[in-house]
C-alpha cells in the first residue's frame, strides 16, 4: 500500500465514521438534551424526534445529488467541502443554546454528511487498483460498521461522564485530522459533461425525502397524521416522474444506463431488502429486550457487541476473499445466516416470560445463553459475509467516472429501505398485537388496550394478569417482526443468487 493510499484510507474512514457515528450516538443523548433544552416551536417529544430524524432525512434526501456533484466537480474537492461543513455544523450542534438551533444544526449536518459517504467510497475506487479494492473497502466497512454499532455505547459513556454536547464536539478534531490526511489524496473525477441537472436533483430529493419522511412521520403518529400520507404520495409521485425525466434530458443526474447493469440493479434491490431487515430487526430487538424481557439499558446495548467485534475483525479479510473469488457466494450465504439468527430469536417460548433483571445484574437470570447469544453469533457471521462484499461488488458494477453517483444511489436505497420496511412491519405487528391482546384479555377496555404498545413495558395501571398478557402479546409481535425480517433477508439472498455473476467480473 502506497503512502497516498494510506492517507486516502485514513481520510475516508474518518470522514464516513463521523457520519455513521452521529446516526446512532445521539440516541442515548436525547433524554438529557430534552431535559436541558427547550423549543419554542415543538413539544419535547416532537423536538427530540426532529433532532434524530432531521439529520437522517436531509442525509438521505441529498445523497444522490452529493454523489453526482462529486463526480462532476471533483471528489477530493467536494469531500473537503463536506468535511468542513460537517465540522462547522457539529460545533453548532454542540454549542446550541436552544432546541430549535440544535434542530437546525442537525438538518445542516445531514446536508454536509451527504457529501462524505459516497465521496469516501469514490475516493477508494479511484485510489486503489481493482485487485486491492476489496481489502480497502473491507477496512472501510469494518470501521463504518463498528462506529454505527458501538455508537450508543460510546455515546452513553460520553453523556454520563462529560455531557451530551461532547457527543457533537468530538467530531471537530476527527474532521480536522481527516482534512489533514486529505492533503495527500490526489484529485479524481471532475469531468462534467454539459449542464448539471438541477431539476433532476430536485426530483430525486423529493422522491427519497418524501418516502423517508412519510414513513418516519407515519410511525411516530400511529398513522393518524394526514401529513404522513401527503409526504408518501409526493415521494411516490416523484419516484414515478424520475425515469421519465432522466430519459428526456441530455445530461441526466442519474443516467438510466446505470440500471442496465444486471449486477448494479441486483445489488440495489438486495440492498433495499437486506438493509431494511437489518435496521428494522435491530430497532425492534432493542425495544423488546428492555420492554418485554426486562434487560437493563446496558445489557440491551451489549447484546450487539458480538456483531461489532466480528465486523471489526473479519470485514477486511472477507472483503479480500470476495475480491479474489467473486461476491456472489458471500452475498447469498450472508443474508441466509442472518435470517437463521432472526429465526432463532423467533423461537423464544412463551414459558420463558417474564425474564427480569434485578438492579445491578448485567443479564437476566435465564434465556441469554440458549436463546439470544446463538442468534447474535449467527447474525454476526452473516453480516461479516455481507457488508464488504456487497460494497465491493457495487463499486465494480459502475464505471469509474460514476463511482460517486453509484455509491450515493446505493446509500440512498439502504436508508429508504429501512423506513419503508419499518412502516409496513410496524402496521402488521401492531394489528397482530392488538388482536392477540384482545383475545388474551377480553376484559380490557379499548382505551386500556390502546395504552399498551407492542414490545414496550406494559402500563403499570393494568392488573398483574393483564400485564402478563401484554408481555405475551408482545412476544407474539416480536416473533412476527423477526419472521418478516427473515423473509426480507431470504428474498435478498435470492436476488443476489439470480442477479450476480457466478464468477468475479474480469
């Protein structure tokens, strides 16, 4: 590895790491933020939601535009703009005097972050020859996955010891270090043909942002807010307009020729399915372990440690092996192993409830070793086989001059997938939970049943028998959620088996 390649890897790992870290680390800081800051525009819970989802919304909506800008105006240049913007907006968030300023900072932080994720992969594609890209992407994947999964744990330590503001201010020195490393990275891209497609950028932003916001808003409001359906309708309409606009302009933002690549199309479809299952299953596990099984917050966070450790250790060698033997075997076996792990979780018996952890215990007295640990190990093994080969296969499937755009499209798909899958699964398990609870406790009034939410702790106002029924219905809902996520993973494996070439291209 040359000196320029080492600096490229350093700059891209640091830049993408801060983006992924800020996707998760703020979760544990939200309660403390809500105690210290007030909003003049929103209620406490709504403001906390915008702090978390506002960042993800602008990040998702602008990813494709950011990738196209990187290819058109220079990847190193646009990556530097993203780093400076992310550092400035992180400082704004860390020093915010009110909740409204913090929300604004998070929206702008997502705009800057959109330049970093696709830009980092495009710089790796340009800086490494094809034979070495698999290992380089494996290192990038290991660092990105580790920061994403360990973010809540790191954030909890920072919030408890120093304060929530440091969760944002810690980005500033990391950004400065990435900018220093970027000085040794050669420029790539910067070849712009014709006028930039700003109308296409608006269409894509409306499509991705509308679908993502509609799904987020619908789940938050229990699908009682008309605004959620308006956003989903706008996103769906923009999605339908997208191919017609791209086909009629001479220099479209997203050339439709990209999707003529069977590998590129298959990778994005499988990403939609697999990442939808990945994030939705993780979200429901975190709620279920604490709300139904009685895990402490520390225990629920530590459940994912085997996954983070496995990704950190094995992503680089798996990426190198996929570069040598081709990605298809890894991208078929990986999702199937992940599905096996979720199905193992879905076999938790009703007789094991309730598992309760006494104060000071890390784990509940029973259930972790036979029911949770084997599932996490299988899931971790599958994820190790998936992450780096999927990213490497994506980067090889697009022309070098469109590496930033190809990466951006895949990242946008990976962020919209969880929102849409989460919305569908939320509706299904909520309906199933309410029907099962009515069957188990017919004496409960509709108002009492409406106070109980799937996977969450039962309301203390209910009788002990009714609380037990709520936990049992929550377990049924959890079984259903894990089963649906396993189906999505299986479908992703089928797409990869059919759509990817059997041997390494070239």
